């Protein structure tokens, strides 16, 4: 799971979704600001980089809880 900072409006969710469009197993959620990833084999670093290129800060939600 990834935490995306600044994803506060529905059109931001669409921007993040476009950034990770090739990943069917990842779904951004507006209310929580989380991107849930259903496949543990996905490269989280690549997803974070794609989200950052879309203009948002992202990191592992696990890292935030520590």
C-alpha cells in the first residue's frame, strides 16, 4: 500500500490513476489518500516514481506508520 500526499480531489485521483495506468492491481482512493496494490510482486519503487512524476509525493504506507 502506498500513501499519496496531496490527492485531495477526485481529479487528482484520476491523475494518479493515469500515472499508474499500466498497473491493473493498483487503485487510488480519494478519502484515504492510499493506493492499494493487490499484487505483492509489483515494484513499489516504480509505482512511487510514476506517482511522483505525476506531481504527487508518495511513499510506502508501512513506512508512514512506523
